[in-house]
C-alpha cells in the first residue's frame, strides 16, 4: 500500500500499533520514549494519543519489529489506509468480497490479504476475526448499537435454539443476530437505521449460513417509525435497542397496535422497544432484550411493567455483570419474554436471576442461590420493581464454623504480621545515605536499565535491585517532588531520584522494602478478615445462632451503667 492510497485522516491508537507490529503495548511505549524518530501524536489526548497511520507504517517498514505481521494485520492496515475511520463499511466490503462479489473490494493489497486468509480459515472465521478487531479498536467509540461479543455470548446462553426465524429489529452490525438460534435456524432477519451497519449485518448473516443456505435479510430503516416487517412473527427475537432516546416517535405512534401493555412515555423508549420485540414474537416464541438496569425500577415505567407482568409476558429478568455494554461500564439486564400459545396458560412466577457478581465472561448458568421464582402477586406492588437483587438473596452463612475459623485465622495472621515488620535500628548520621549525587529515574530509563509502563516500574538489569528501585522511587521525598506549587500531584516517576549505592546495599534496602510491602498486603487482608469476623459475630448474635459468652473470661473488664441528664443510659468499662 502506497502513501497515495492512504486516507489522509486515518489515525491509530497505541494499542492498534501494538497489534500491527505483533508486540506488546509496553514495547510501543518504549519506542515512543527511546526512539526519537517515532511519529508524534496527531490527535487524541495525552492519556490516549492518536498517531498517523501512514507515518506509523513508514516507521515500521524501517524497523525489523514491523516486518513480520499476520495476514489479518496486513488486511486491517490496508483497510484503514483505504477507508480511514469508515471501518464498518470496510468490513461490509470484505464480506461482500468473501461472498463472491469481487467488485466490492477495490484495494489490491486488501484483496491479496483476504485471499491469503481465505486459504487458512473459513470465510465466516475471517469475518469474525475482523469484527473482533473492530470492537477492540478506536473506531468502536463511533459505532452505534454494536453489541459486544461478551453480550452476544450471554444472550446466546439464554436464548436457546430454534428451527424458525430469528429477528433483531435494531441489529447494528449483527452480533446478536448471528450469535443465536443454532445451526438449524430457518432465516435471519434484521433492521437498523445505519446503512453501513445493516450491510455488515447482512453479509455476516449470509456468511454464517453459507453452507446451510439459510436466507438472510437486513433492511435499512427505523423499526419503530417504519417497521419493515409488520407482519413478521418470529420464533426468536433478540435485541439491544438504543437507550435514552427522547424522540422515538411517540406522538406519531400513539394509537399503534404494538403497545399491548400501554403507550410508553417519552422517557421510556426502552419500553417501546421491548413491546416492539414482543409484538414480533410468535405464539410459543420468545424474546431476549438487553436493557439498562434502570428500566426495571424507573417510576415512569411501572404501569407498563405491571401490565407486562400481569399478562404473563415476562418469564425472567437476568442481572448481568458490568462490562458487557459497548459504550459504558454500567450493568445490563436481560428481559426474557414469552408469548404463550394459549393466553390462559401463563406462568404464575417470574424467574429472577442475579449474575451481577459473575465475571463478564460468564459462566451464565445460575447457581441455586443466584435465582428465585417470584410469584406475580409479589411483583405487583406500588413500585413493580423487577430488579433481580431485590428478590435473590445470598444464602445464610454457617455462622458457627465460619466465625470459629476466622478467629483462628486472625490469631495466626497477627503473629505473622509482627514477624513481617522488620526491626530497623537507627542509622548513624555520620554514615550518610547518599554516596555522591543521586541518579535520576530518567537517566536509568534512557540507559535501558529500568522500564516504566504507566506506574509499573521494573528493573531490567542485575545492577539494580528491583525493590530498591521501587522503594526509593515512591519515597515521600520523590512524592513531594511530583507535587506542584499549587498542590497538584503528578504521578511521574521519571523525575524520581535514587541514592547511589553498591548492589549489596541495594539488596539490604530491597529486602526491607519487600518485607514492608508484604506487611502492608497482610495488614490489608487482616483488615478485611476483621471486618468479616465482626459482621459474622453481629449477624450471628442478632439472628440467634451465636450466643454471647457467659462471662468475660480473662478480659477483666468491669462495666458500669450511667444515666445522662437527658435520660440516655451509657455503659463504661474499666480494666480491673
């Protein structure tokens, strides 16, 4: 790819450079610090700078580090050069090329890279790798409605399989649409407002079923205002709709037949999407909709929630862990809806599942203490709060055994804690600490003796004890040096100064710093154990499982009750 082929605005992050070159992000940080010819940032922020793709490629071509890269990286570089930030359109073009439309991809370098990958992987695997890279790239911030791969796996776990139609009315780039249903799906249908996203979802759906010949159709348009599938009743509906959309078309849609549970307010666009999904669910079918956790308890939506529960539409609400949404770190809920074949035969309970404490990567199989079957009558109160944590309770601990075990652990750790605190004798003032002028951290970095990645400081030489380096670098004196006259703290260890001393002295200081570090870690764990022991004791006493001691034993403390002037009774203890 030549510089003339490059889109002038193409920019990449440090993480993308690392993937291009097949190195770690720490290596890219080292290049920036140690290579004066490394390209300067062209945008972004100091914490997340952006670099010119063409400049980085030219620099890498002159370095041995950048010459051997994978076919997927070469393809990604070629696409970034041709399409710049329009990577959704780029992947749609690759998908079309993989499906046989060679006119969709004009860049020769990109075509050669795709052909090379196609000899090693299936077309669907090529596309999956590119989509995963897209969702990890800086372009992700500009994507609207691109569900994460983690969320797709969670939805798949709860959606199950079907041999009929799968429908996503806000499919984005198609992550949920292609993830669910299994191998026997009858068809995949979707709609999205963004043309490039719809094209990418279309080719992904076609590629996922290229051997089975499953028909796929993704239409461009607003599903709420211009439903492209008004008569569709799908066996499975999945969706992660747009959130907090004030103008979702309420005024134009007041008498629409989709609002079976009531017309949502302007501030409840998510409940409009939820009912839209339910409207397209066939009798005996099911819907899985990912919504913000606030939808389960917002006061403005309680009337519609109540009607959905009363009709038996809601079969389960699943609280997912944070980290599954693309644009924020807040937790999501999965709403599982079902349209019964016979409206008179509906479930009398809603399954509440709380997986919020699980890893974002699963597992998605709830443990017995993470779920509860809640009768409908218990949900239909004044709040109609469908938050799972309100109904799912952690099991009661074994107060007797856990409290006894904690007391034993605390006693052992207290003895260990004392041994970890080193005995530090006073230093002779005449000896001094510095054997000459101190050495600066910036000099050590320039010499390649240490490595600094953010706040992670490591020694790269046997001339320096790593704990000696970290201990003095984080000293109070160096912390003051990193504080401006206005009191602003700058966590910049490059300005730190270390005393000069031979390796034997370094080891002595390093040993002391290591012991202190372990002492601090042990003390932190001890504090947490102490809190746990106190909570167990209080809860055990108040629940009637544990009993206070009949006497105070060897504590020799006498308590005396006194009454204040306002009548308050207080107890004071004194040691006998």
